[in-house]
C-alpha cells in the first residue's frame, strides 16, 4: 500500500488510515458528513490536518493467523 493525497480518499464513510502532517502521526479515520473523524473516539479533526491516506490492511484470515501475527 502506498500513501495517496487525501483529496483522493473515499468520503463514503469507509474507514481508512490517515496521516496528519500537523501531529506527525497516523490513525484510523472516516469521513462523515464531509468532516474527517478520528477513531476510536469519533473526535472531529482540524480541517486540512490530514494530508495523506491509505486503505486499511485486510483482516486476518483466521484467529490462528492473528495469533501467529500473519
């Protein structure tokens, strides 16, 4: 997965990984009603704080894979 400009991110409520240039950190985010929300608490982010995004990775295929770190 590679980072993409935030302008190309889905705005349909999908969860994605967002990069905040201001905080120099990444987090799971979602666009709801035209506003980006940080999770797990649903707090609204400062406008224009996010600069890059990428999709979430696929979940583990099974509990065994998760335990093995795959």
